[in-house]
């Protein structure tokens, strides 16, 4: 009797519950729409109040709820300035991996070492590492002392991945090339192709100003025309550096005035590197009879030293926080080189490689975007706010290395190009974003954290339109960020439900530990092959990690040599032979460097050292 009543009541209760749920969803949706309309109107009024003429493209996305809070000219193409680094550095991190390190090497060709004299060439192989500096170069060259070399009777060749790359990408302004931010990316890089000039006043009026150039022996020729005056009023100092690295300093400084310091781009990086190599060899008491010039390292050359950069994840912070153009362009070109199967590429060839890779990985349509360089200093580069916000969303939600990427961005009120912006307590540390500034161009894109803990992604671009007065762009961007920092956006559960969070596959690279393990395994295989091939010969083999030492007292000097020639066909390596005389024919493979043995007791007749080949 009660059963039908119970069933009917249960149905009615279920219907009521469903109605309540639908009503709740409907009210939530209305609330969200109403909130969105409110933000749209408030932001429109804010822009009109700060700069009504601004050519602004903007998208603000609530990553917590999935709701777009504001859009304006989202599909319009803008010159991004340094915001292009958002794209190029994301590609570099995906292609190279966070643990990747640039590798720079020193090697020697086949030749002889007699009484400290190397009768052969030395090769400095540079990989395009933007952080490579004079100390790193000195570390490589100092390894020659381990071989007791005091004279190089040959040439030093600089083997650079950038040798055939145009120094400046298309679209760079001539006026930018003198400043440190416009340093060329080719044909070589040492000290980021920049130098510092310091001008101090003389002791009294009429004295020449004291000009010091921190060039590290890079052969900068100084023409000092700066003078000292009794009063600094009306004084100033001008600097010019030509293509032959002739530096002219003009103007005046006042007695007791603070030093004037200028960071400059080196116009001729090859000449700078050539001068520094000569200088460092001279300081190390190593005489060079030949020249320093560009060249290629012969395959199989004897590798004697390797220097590694910091990991890419660290180099990214060195790139994004100070907005370093040279670093960004270097990583951009290096990523394109890897995508091109290890073959270096020029700017025009790099663009489709990077664009197509990013599009394939992220699913974002970049067909109308232009990536002329990696730094954004080119006026030819173009992106839309929508493309930018899509990438920022991807990096936050789906990129396995999102932490490494976001950690490299400048932090408001704390570091990088945001150190002096958003410094009040309620803003400091709550914006992580990339700035962009050129004449008539301001951009700011990244992430901010609202008053109620939501994470917003935003992309903002201001471009002055030709022939139109648009006013300054930065105040608008700062006002917009300040507005959104104070907001407390609502949560739309449905948008979170339908928002994709799946992660993607991208190019994985082995960690440094894995590389070391693989390298050790390779040498273990070589050790096994050498020991097997030499079985039956009266020799002793010693394994030392990255070297195999063969002590040879046999009558026939060619037995070990012919054995090594057979093994090298499968395992590439180079050989150093230490003996009183060169008793074998050094031609062919492997590369053989003969070192004249000194007269010491109990020394093997011949010592064969197996080294890694370049």
C-alpha cells in the first residue's frame, strides 16, 4: 500500500532536486555573464580615462575558472618587441630540454710536440653559447699547459656554429647597433660581444679624462678625446666604436665628478676574439707563430678540453629576466639548428622551423605570425594577443616544464625588467610577466594573481599607429595590471570541467646524469674492444675514465698502431703517441699526435694514449 506512494514521492523529490540543480547552474551562468559584462565595461572606462587614443590589443584569461575576462583587438597583429621572447624561449626549452648545456671544445690536429713546440694547429670550437666569456676561453687555452706546450708552430682556428650567420637579423634599426642590447650574434661570441667603457676625470682641469676599456685583451684601439673641466656643468661624454673596433671617446667630465660608464656592442666580434686569444696565449707564455682565424675542426682531431655552459633552464632566467637579446637570439638559432638535424641555419631558415615546431606542439595556429628573430628587436616580427594568450595557457596547463618556464619570468617589484614596477606590498611578487619596449611599442604578457587567489594569463600590446598620436603605452598596461590584481573573479565550475588539461608529448632530452652514464658506457665499450684487439700482445692497458693508456715495450712499433687502426673503424677516437722517435706512419685514421719522450728511467718504449675525438 505504501510502496506506490513512496515511489511517487521519490520521483517528485528527484524532479525537484534536478530543478534546483539546473536553477543553480543557470543562476551561476547568469552571475558569470553579469560579472564578465561588468569587467568589460570597467576596463573600457579605465582605458578611456588613461589613454583614449591607444592602439591596444589585449586578452585576459582566468586560468582558475577558464573564463575570458576581457578581449580587445585580440586577432590584430602587433609588433611584440621583447614579448617575442615568450615564444622563442618556449621553443628553446621544448627543443633543447631543461638540462641541455652548450659545449665548447679545444682540440689539436695531427702533428708533433717536440721540446714544448707543437707542430700543428689548435682548434677552438664554439657552439653558439651566449654565456661563453673570457674566463671560459682562458680555461680552454690553459689546458695546453698540461701538454707542456710553449710554442704553437701553426694556426689557432676558431670553429664557430655562427660563422655563416648574418650578425644582425632583418628588421633591426641601425641606431640600435651601437648599444649593448644590439650586440651582434655572429660570427663568434665572447663576453656576449659587449664591453664596458669607464671615463673618470683627471686630477685637475685641462687633464685628459681617464678612459679605461674592459676588453680583456680584445684588441680595442682607443682614441681618447675626452677632457677634464673644472665644472661638470654642460659636460657630457660620447662614445663611438667602428667596424675595426676603433673606439673614440669625446666630450668632457668635471673634476670630482662620478665616473661615466657605458656598455657597448662590439662591432667586429671576430677581431675581438682573435685579439683576446692572442693576448691570453701571450699571458700564458705560449708563443703563436701563425694566425688566429676562422676554420673548421678536422674530423677525428684530438680533443684535449671541454667546457660546458649552465643548463638551459638557468640560461632562460638569464635571458627573460633582464630581457637579453643576444641570449634569446642564440637560443633561438640553436633550437632551430637542432630541429635542422644539427646543421646551423640563418635567420630566414630558422623562422619556419621554429614556427612549425611550436604549432605542432601546441596546436596554436601561427600561420600569420612572423618570428624574424628570437629577441623581438626586429620591427618585422608580428603576433596577435590571441596567439600569445593561447601559448601562455598552454604553458601553464599542458606544458610539463611549466615551472621552469614561469620561474624564469621577471617578478614584479623584485627582479629583472619588473624590478621597479608594481612595487607596493599588494602587487610585489604577484605579477610574473615579460616586458617589451621599443619606440612607439609597449608590451606586457604573463601571469598575475588576483586578490582571491585566481591565476590570470594576460597578453597586452600597444603599437603606435603611423601618423596618429596614441600617447605613451606603459601607463595603460600598468593601470590594467593594477586593476586585475585587485579583482576577485568568480569561479565557473562548468568551464573547468570542459577545459582540457591533458599534457602533451614533446622532444625529450637526456639529463646530464644520463649523458654522463652514456659517455662512460661508450668508453667502457671502447676499453673492451681495445683489450680484445690487443690480446696476445705484450702490452699493459690502463683505463682512466676518459682515457686509455697503453704501455708498449714491443720490438715492432707497428703492432699496436695497426690494431688501433682496425678498432677506430667502429669506435671513433684520437691517439697521442709518446716515444723517443716517431716510428709509425701517422697518416690515415685515427688522428695521431706524436709527443717526443723525455729521457726518464723506467719509461715504456712507447705510450699510446687513447683520447676522445672531436
